[in-house]
C-alpha cells in the first residue's frame, strides 16, 4: 500500500505545481508556503463492495490498482430523479469505503 500512497502524494504534488504556475502566470500572489492540493489520505473500496450494491467494476490502470465503477443509473432527463438514483448508489458505496488518512 505504500506504492498507492506514493502515487497519491505524487498526484497532489503535480496538481499543486500546475496550480501554482497558473496562479503566478495570471499575476496572482501565491506564497511559497501555501498549499491548495495536499494528500490527505485515500479511500479503499473492493470490487465486491461495488458489486454487492448492483454496480460493476472494470480495471482502468494507470494508476496501479485503479478501476472504474460502471452501472450507474441511466440519465432520464429528469434531473432530480437522476440525482436521487445516483445518490442512492453513492451512499451505499460510502458505507463500504475504508478511509486511510495520511500518516
């Protein structure tokens, strides 16, 4: 899992670098000690967790061990109904995610 943490930290550092460059290029102040993108931890969800709520999972690397969750409700054109259906799945997944804070 150290590899996954290292990837997350690298992504946060790269996003911070690009954000800093853009802010400075736009003429905005961006103090050297300011951080907008910081690695705070990661959430872990097993494929079986997603499948247990009626969704599917397919591998999508890189990054290592990354996957896409498929099977979300189709959009019907009724915004409120679509959001409610998607939120029901999201809440079911949220109950199964394990959060591992940065050390």
